[in-house]
C-alpha cells in the first residue's frame, strides 16, 4: 500500500495529452516545443524532477484539449528519448506510444554555428540529420550533442 504522504497528486484530464518519462528538467523545453507560454487558456500540469524507478528523476506534462503533431513528437524524442505520449479522451487513455527518434528534423532547431547559411538572412529552413550522438546540421555539418533544448527554433 502506498503512503498517502508520498503520493504525487495531479488530477486526471478529460481530454488531451499526457507526456510521461520526460528527461528530468526538460518539461519547460517541452512546453516551448508545444508553443505553450501560459496565456493560451488551456489547462497544463507539470511535474518536474519527480522520482522515477526507470530514470532516477523524470518530468511529466499534461496538456488539456490538445493532441501532439508528429513534428512535435519528433523533437520531443530528441529531448526525451524515453518519453511516452498518452492520448486521453473522456478520462481514459485511448492511445499510448513511446516516442521514436526520426531520421531528420526540419525547421524545428537552430544551428549553433553562427556562420551556417541557416543563420544568415537567407530563405533556408534548418535541417538536421539525427545521428547516434545528437543531430547534425545538413548544411554545415555542425553536431549538437547536448542541450538540444537550447537550440529549439520555437523559443
């Protein structure tokens, strides 16, 4: 039996998305990917750095009345490769899936190389190949290995 003093209590959502097993400390970047700043009027619940047997600590994000696009899930997989996305309808989980890393992401990240053509005033959309140790810019070859959330084009 669980100890009520140690339970995490967040109410269920009627409809929307629950993103679980997010890498600890990445919930705010997940909100940035989703374009959620707090003034949209939708209900959002965040649990950050909560205990996890699997990850040590994890973040959890619940977004009411919203289902994620494939592009959002693709970038989410780079920030939180262990994440699960649960679609909720009428308080029931109707779909549960683990994120999968895409082969490439387009227009969702910025290149850290200031000399890259994607950072110039050119009509070029960023494109990154997903590699084992991060993502590689398809234009200049720059590899982003850590802190991918710092390179979100949606900030």
